[in-house]
C-alpha cells in the first residue's frame, strides 16, 4: 500500500517569511495529491491540490510542486501570516482507484507575529 | 449551506462499553468516509461508503468497529467493547462523489477511561 512521509513535524517561522513542507510517497500509481489545513478543534480543510499531469500549481500565497520521478511534493506558503498557524497534512491517492487518500503525519506550522 | 456535522463533539466512556458516533453529511453527497486521528498522527482511514455500493471496510482495525449508512445519508460508527487505545478523534468526511473534494466534519473526541 501507499506510504506518505511528511517533514518537518514542526515548523516555526516569523511573520512574512516563507514556509515549506515536504512529502514523499511510495506508490507510483498515486496521481492526486491534496493538502489540508487543520485548525484547532476543527476538521481538515482542503487548501490546494495537484494532479500528476502538472508540476506546479499556485493559489495566491500558496503553491504546490510535484516531482513524480522522485515521488515527492511540497507545499510553499509565502508571506506567512499568524492566521496561517495550523497543522498541515499532505495526502496521496490514486484517481481512478478508490480515491481513498493516505495521509502524512502532519506539520504543525507556527507563525510568530 | 450546512457543512458536515458530527455528534457528540466529545464522548468519555469506560473501557468495555459500546459507543455510537454519528455523522450527518452534506445533503446530496454520495460518498462518506470515516477516519481516526490519534495524537500526533495523520488521518487513518477506517471505512468508505459510495452510494448504494458495498462499503470499503478495509481500514477497520478490528471486528469491534462497524459502521452503517442509512438511506444514503446519516452514518453511524459503532465501537464495541471500547479499549483505551480507541481514544482518538473520529472524523467524518463527505464528497459529491469519490472523484470530488472531501469536506470534513469537526470530529468526535473519544476518550476511553
């Protein structure tokens, strides 16, 4: 089955800095990679996703890159703000299969004002 | 519109007791997922319902765990003879279909004493 590794487990940055979270996956059949943000006491919320037919996707201050050869993908947040503080999860799944994602263990991002 | 709701938000139970956790998905969503989130861990898939198809139970950790989805809407996750290792946050998600974005509920925090 799929195995997703996520690093770092904790990331502390100053407001305005960039933050990068990295994930690797093991199953070459995976072709859909969503990222979720989970705030305290809430369920995860999809913030951006990428499919294997593209290498990069941007949405305002958030971007995701994918390297299928190396089986890794990354989340980039620029100009971080205190409200970006949350736990971020990456996931991988096989579109066309069950679509059941395998999640990484999460990264706790702390943005200091 | 209304999102995914879960009840209760918190449940404390004694070891050996049975518990039922409820999920009300977004109206019209045909796919429903249950996940377990333990402290410092990612989301662990438990079970998946898609329309009238037989559920995918491949993630259930033991036969003490079961789930139903009545009328293609509300779902109940039942844990029999609870153990301390069952303590976790149980998250429910729904999507229009298995191809679409998953929307998560706020979760039920289960504590087994």
